C-alpha cells in the first residue's frame, strides 16, 4: 500500500491541533480560576446585609451576567454583611465572597457556573512483610495521578486525593511489586494496607525478554540490561539512544558529533562482523522494526522501558537479525482504572558552544614571507600590520588587521524544543494511550535544522473476559530543509570556515554572500567557498515518513493455555534532495561551477505475521511452560534516484534544469522472505532451579536452496543457591547462571544469482554483469556462544552485584573479497572467517541511604571486551576496516578487530647508524608504504568502559547524574593532520616534535654553531628514536638561511648512498635543507606518517545532570493539575580527554569508519535546558 504522504502530514498536523484544543478545553472546564471576558468585567457592589442568591440575582438584572448553579449549594443560607466593592473585576468579587466556602466557579460561553468543591478523601495504610515486620521507606505510587510518596519510619502512609477510583502500587527492594484498586469518596477514609511477599534480591523483578514475553529475572540464565523510561527521561532526549549511553554494560553507544546531524552507532558486546554488519535489531512492543535509526523517530516520553538482549541465548528466538543483539522497546499503555488522564511535557535545550580548535593567529596566508591570499597555507605569510592588497581593501595596499573570531562568530547557539502530550483513558472494556510529540531543532552550524512530528497509540479492547485485542501504532515525520552531512567525500561541512584567513573578519562575508544573485558567490579566493554561502545555499533536504504498528489477538483458551496471533507492518518513505548552487567550491574535485541537483526516493516495507501458543503448568514442586510459534517475514525495498551536475539556469533545482549530458538516474527493488518456526520450554524446580530451552529454524530467500534452511538451539539455566541452602540474614540472593546458544544469520538479497545493470550511450542501451561474482554455494553465518554469570544481593537489596563472562565464535562470516579480473569479475562473496569475541561485564548497585524522605543510590557498570580474528580462508590473511592517507584499520589473522596501522619512516637496520631515519637524496624521509610491512600502532576500541548513575532524593527534590568513562584506544585525526599541514595550528599536540612554528632545535641553537648542533643531534638518542624536525618558520623561530630566506629546515638522519655507505644529515654544512612548510607537506614528511596524528581515545563525559523539583500537591491542585514538576539539566558535557586537542574522541568516525576522525571539528557544546511536566 502506498502512503499518501502529504495527506498523512495534514492528518498528523490536524490531530496535533485538535488534541491541543481538547486539552485546553478540558483544562478550561476543570480550572477554578481561569479568566474570561465576563470574569474581567468591572462592577460595583454595596450591601449592608444580603445572601449569595440575592447578590447573584441583582448582578444578572443590573449588569446582565448569567449564573448557573444547582439548588444543593444552598446559596440562600450563605449571608454577607457590609459588602462593598468599587470598580473591581467580577473574578475578584466572587473569589472574595466565596473564599473558604467550598464553592468554585468558571466561565463557559459567557455564563458563570458555580459548583461545590469536592471534599477530598484519604487513602491510608501500612506496609509490612509476611512476618509482620514494618517496611519503612517503601515507595508508593497512585498510578492514575503518577503521584509518588513513601512510608514513614512506622511503615505507614496517608495521602489525600479527590473522590474517584485509583490504583495504588507499592515497591520495595527485595519484595514483589503489589497493586490494589480502591474507591475514594468525599471525606472518606480507605485502608489500602499491603503485605508484601519476599523476593530476596529483587527476585520478583520482571523483565521483558524475547518475543516481548515478561519473565521473572530470577529465572533467566543470561544477562539482560534494562533501563526504565523514567531514567531515560531524566534529561529530554532528541534520540532515545542518548538516554542509554553509559547505562548498560556491554552496550557501546557512540555519537559521531554534537550537532543535530550526527549519526549514532550502537554495538552490543563489541564488533564481530568482518563485513561491518554489527547493528542490533530494534523491536518495539514485540515487533521487529529495523535498525537503530528508528530510535531517533520515537518519542522518549512514550517509552515505558528499554531492555537489551545481549547474548545469543537471550536473542535466539528473534532469528537471523538478532545475531548482533536486540534492543526491546516497550511503549506506555493505557490506564488500568476508569477515567481520562492528560500529561504535558515541554522543554527547551540551548546548546552553547564553549571550546574550539585552537588556531594560530600570528601568520596569515602565504609562504617564505610572501603574502598570497589564494594559498590555503598559513606558513611564513605576513604578520598583522603588514601592508598588502587583500580582501576588503578595495584594491589598495593597506595594513592588515587580524581577527580571532571566525569560529566563535560562525558557530551559533543551537536550540531544541520538544513538546509531548499524552492522553490516557480506561474503562471496563479496555484502555488506550495516545501520545503526540513535536520537536523543533536549530543546530550550532548556521542554517542547520531538524523538525519532527510524531503520533503513538496503544489501545486494548476486551472482547470477552478471555479474548482481547491490542493495537500499537507509531507514525513519525522527521524532516529538514537543511541537514547537510558532516562528511560527504571532498565536500566536508566545516572545511570552509577553517579556511577563512585571519586577516578577514568572517562577519564581513555574512550579510551579502552573493556577488551576483544565484550566479556567483562573494568569496575571499578560489579553492573554498564563503562559509555563509556554504551554510545557507548548499543543502541536503529530506522528508521522511516512518510508521509501524501491529494488531494482536490474545485468547486465553484455558487458565494455563494462551494463544497469540499478531500481524505487524512497518514502512519508511524518504525523499531526499541535495542542492549545490552555481559557483560552489569544494575540496578534491567537489567544486560545482554550474551547481548540481540530486533527488532520491526510498521506500522500505516489512510485514510480519506471527503466532504463539503457550502452556503453563505446575505439578508439585515442578513448573513446566512450553510454547511453540511461527513467523512469516516479508521485506520490500525500492529506490529511485536521479540528478547530475551543471544546472542550465541558476537557482532552479529540478531534474528538468539539469543539463542532459550530466543527468544520471538509477532505480532498484529488493525483496526478501524468511519463514520461521520456533519453540521454547521453561522448566522450574522448587522456585530455585530454572532451565530454558529454545529452538528455531529459518528458511531464508537470500541463500541457495540447499543452504537456506538453518537450525539453531539454545539452553540456559539459573540456580538460586540462596533458596537451596541456609544463608546469613544479610545475604538476600546468591544466583548462578549460564547459557549456551547458536544463532544463524543470512545475508542481503541477490548475492547468489547474477543481476544485470542497464547503461546507455545516447540512444543505445547496454546490459552488464555486476562486478561481484555471485556465489551459489553461500552458507548462513553461525554464531555460537556461551556465558557464565552470577547475581548477588545483600542487605535486602541495598547492595547488589552482577557479573558475566561470555565467549562467542562467529563462523562462516559472509564478506566480499577481491578476485582475479581474469574471471570477468573483480570480487566475490564468500563464507570466510572465524571471529572470537569474549568479554567481562560487571554491574554494581549501592543504596547507601534509604529513609522515608531521603535516598541516595548508585549504579555502576563495567565492560571489557575483545574480538579476535581466529582464521580466514586460504589465500586471505587480512580484512580491512577502512582508512587512507597513510593510516589504516586492518585485522590480520590472530589480530584484534580495531587494530590500527600506519606508514612509518624507514630506519637503518644495522651498523653505525642503526636506528636513524633513512633519507632520500633531497633529505626527505623514506616512507615504508608496503601495506604488508606496516607497524601496528594502536587500536580504535577502548580498553574498558565504566558507567555511573547516581541519584539523591529528598522529599520532592531530586538530583541525578550519570557519567561515562572510556579508557584507552586510539584514533587518527585527519582534521589535525590537514590543519597542521596548512600551518593553521601552532602545535598539533602529539609527540616529541609537533609544533608547526619551530622544530626541537633551530638555527639559533648553540648560538648558530652548526657543528655543535650536528654533534648534539648525533649523540642524543632522543633525536634518533623520535621523528623530529629542525628549523623554524622564520629566522626568529629558528629557520635556517635557505632559498633566499630564513625558513629553512631539515630532518635528522642519514642519506643512503646506495653502496652501503651513508651521508650524515645532522645540521653541519652540506645538510639537505628544505622550506619549513615541507616538513609536513607532500611526500617524505609527517604528512605520510599516520601515527603522528594518532591520539589517545580516552575520555570522561558527564552524560547528564538533572535537578528536579515537584511542586507540593496542594499547589498543583490549585492549578487544576495532579502533578507539576520542574527540571534544570545539562547533558553530554565533556569533562576530560587524554588527546587534549578539543576534538571529541567519541566522534572519531569518517563516513562510518570508526577510528578515523575527519573534519568533526565543531566546537564542544554544553546543552543546558529547562523541562516542565504537568499531569492532569
């Protein structure tokens, strides 16, 4: 079915507006003091003695004000004496007259309605355990009001509420959660005492597992990470993933930047795929919806909880796509009690830039002391005050003024606003939850924007007492008119602003960046664009409508026999346009003198139909719960793209305006089906030993007929030692768990049969085979894993520890490899490789303080993992994970995924000069560029990661914070490499000799004595063992006389004479000099050595900090609401980086390649904001 996107957008907007009106009207009718035109009317009143009914009658007759009320108010009995009001508003008069008389009023359609204020009732009770011991500090909640409170030191509680029907929920560490429904009348007193059943160590905690099935955590033989919605929403999130960072062991979440357009990458238990296919599956309300990109389109406020299935045992039942883990999202459901509830949440988050790349401001564009505005390098160019004809001097030679404001004036404070409205309802036949969300974001990059509308609906209808229907629907519409990618080949987002020379005030380029409208930009020089022109005229637009939902039928055939049938559908329709104007200048072939225009439409559809029937039986000390099910999955993807370079008319972005010779187009369609059957059985003995068995078989259309069927089983067990043997009272739980599982993975469509590609030349068409040879013997990947762990709990759950060790082998990995062109192809897809992944995960819970009105808790997690390449097929011993410019990510057999390699300077291997750098005849370094001989210099994965979340709660005030520490690992910075090459930074802050101003020694060393300089260098091992340069940008900085100037420099080392002898190059007469800028430019220099621009990836971030205050209930009720809370927060604040170059190590991605940072040079920001939450 093809979605009518414009119509859908109108419906969403209309729904949004209608809901606002409904909520406003509801608030209007229930408020006590809302102002209206009649209430604002000014009146005079004077009575020596009168009753209320007489006064209202006089007002109606004299002033024409209509009143509505019922006789039970007994207005005749309410008398007043000495009444006098002069030019007062009717609202003020009525408030004064009826103050303290339990009568309220409101205006509706010009009529003032009077009504009795319902007197509240009271819910009281005590919380005890099965032994009758009081439970002080237990947490209670009135579900319908989302109102939280606790028991006192005697285990008692008391709370006033308006008359109605409510659900009271109580939670206490190490005890099962309990609920009770009560009816409260005016002035009534209701006892809602609870006797909680002990579940030591939170054994009764229920977590969501595979297929959306809730299981008691004590029964699980594998690790499941879970974060409740309240924790995720401590700080408003544009992307749900932001609320998970650092909060679950074994889950690595990385954001490639700090602006709206940054991509987020997620790895569960490390990277194990040789083809880079490491993305986990996202499941919403039990239905697979795709990869992690979908999480950016789900409102965080609509989430009840997020669970992460990390191991194969946990995820096996989800089939092929679950091999990399599963992220389970459970959305909020409707009310359990009758009535309507409304919640409103709004927040504003400014993102304030505060730390920038440190650029040098001493020299402007030029070399050898000569000003050259067209030269992108800032080497020995003129200093401030030098007269020159330059941009803005009107063709006259004028002294140059330098500015240090380019980055600070260019990047702006970004602002994101998020508004969420939730409407919940319930009655005897069912319930519903309707949520609407709206996001409006402005990035820190000029012109960057992102908007999103979203709608979510969950509804349950009880057909009978044993049959119910449930539906979940989510529709979102993210879009933008300017959402340029950070890296786009040579067209990098921040390239132009960093090329603005210091003698140009960037603000002078802003107001009118067109020299000729739509034809020619106004810029400093050729080679790069006016930064403002680049920001506002180069655009990537997109309009994406994403929807997913399901309809589920549940039938309780018998008390122990249940059956579920579900049909689910998800779709994505994305339209994208890329606009480049006339006169656009880009780097490395990206310039478009006549502009360009490209447009694409992508559609993705997926349907799932699944069936599950389960049985649950207890016989004596044994429990038995088998289930069988089946699934049919169908995917349909299509894409249409067209466009080209050279626009016939400037400023017109249509396909018809693309010159015929440059117009290109392509289209494609991809289909895939997977049929599955699965079964599982849960066995229990005496509530202390549990065993889970699962089995699944898939038939995938992407594999050859003889290999398309693959079977994978799992087994896991949990043993509660604390239930089997006597333990001290302070030991709450001792649990051992373990599991073994096998998971199969298929591949993309059309790798087993050839597909033709159509081409054309003029009116002639041709068809060609693909460059990759099909493999008709392809097999499924198989991942086999086991894990062992323990869960410990002490002091009634106030201290907890969980630990997991896991090991997995991913065999038969499907990857593309090069082959001989003699075959007619350049590559083929094969089964090759065995990656062994192992790791340790730890979790720690501490509740140091827990009293009635004060609590402090901490949760900490630790992760350490490695993925090692154990074997490949014969003839292949290395897999590439990206790189370039002398820096690479290779994994050799026996190596670890993430290993980094670099070009390096060749050394003398033996003799007198052993260890010294080898130089060519020009005194430049000889570089080892043979990829098979490159040294391993680092690894882009961290050594370990630690996350910490803590919260202090005192009465209605809470302070929470979470921290994320990643230690070890390295990354290559292409940004620092390019900035250093162009002389735009004074020091790239890496190594023994990383200053661009001066080498470690220079012409001024030893009072200019060259022989003494040479002797010092030759006899100092530091200069031998570190790659250094000698000299400076000018004479003042240590430059040697060279080429008519004083900017000479050299590399210490020896020149190979080719006959076994060497010529020293240590600074004495005859030393081979070169222009100082060449120590880092072109071949034979630092430019060719990737290691010199490799940095430590360690960092510490404060992921979020929030201060929340909940207004007193009485004050909230006076504003016609049940609950009002206010929050101040900040998020993603970088506290420390080992690299020290003001580049975020987390953003070390270049077009998806981890460990390679390129132009991710936006300033660091502090997003701070304010959040208001109101529940009606």
